[in-house]
């Protein structure tokens, strides 16, 4: 009985290795980020999503015809806009750059050239830098001021490590034995607040990002 189990396991592993393929590629596109927070006393503030950019490199190990393991390394922007409803001069546009490392299981289906796929997994990341631009109203000078500046991180309040889950769906076209192109819609669900909870009143803030990206892959 044990010998049969061992032989079956060896056979399955052999089949997986024989059919396995490596591929590497590059991806790029645009994303739309939604920044959510408990506004608490800031009832006059509105927070809007903003477009950003995403670009990265990808590696994938095709275990068989329908299952693969994929890892990306991407630079992704998580931008948003904060403004006051009753004071139009107050308008802050934030640009936040993140380095993300998604690790996914990739499920594919379809024919030999055109195939659909679904990616499911998780990601870790790091908040690289932040910039803001826009306008504000100075009550002392009674003037509108315009600014463009780099935001300094506060080690006590800013959480720069990022973590969450992701899901994506797309289509692949293999136009030669070694080359393929992909189009994918991917959603990043953040479970790590961008703020550390060091105060008595908790202040949770999250980024949730939808990315539309194209990719090209070389298949070994």
C-alpha cells in the first residue's frame, strides 16, 4: 500500500515537472485608488479617488495547463484628493508611491492561443514617498495660497508597511510559442491602516486600488 502511494506521488510530481514552464514579463497601466477614513469631526471634508500609474516585473511558474504560481514586483501609486465642501479654495491632491510584492495563484482556462485567467493572492508593500499639491486659504493674509511639496513621514503616526489581499481577472493571447500578451483588471484590498493607532481615539485609514494593466511575457 505504501509503495503504491509513493509511486503515485512520484508519478504526479513527474507529470507536474514535465509540464511546468517558467515565464517572465513586464506589466504597466493605470490605477484608481479610493482612500477611506473615519472623518469624525471633519464633516465638511470630502475625499475623492484619483488616478495613478503602475509598472512592474513579473515571474510565473506554470505548474500545468490551468494552474500557476505568480509573483510581481511593482511600483504602484495610491493617490487621492481631499477638499472642503464649503471652502472651494481648500484642495489637497496627494500622490503616494508604493512598492508592492503580490504573490498569487493563477488559474487559467480556454484554448491554446486565447485564454482567460484569474489571479488570487496576497501582497506586502512599502510606502516609499508622498507628495501633495493644491491650494488652501490663509485666514491671516486673507489670500489663497498654492503649494507643491513633499510630505515628511512621522514615525509615530505613519504606517509605511502595507499588507492586503488581491484578486484579478484577465485574458491572455499567445501569439507565438514563446511570447504572450495579457490584459488584466486587478483589485487590491488593503487591511493595514496607513496610520498607527497610538492615540486613545482610533484613526483607521485604508487604500483600496483598482488597476488596469497590460503585460508582455516571454515563456521558456
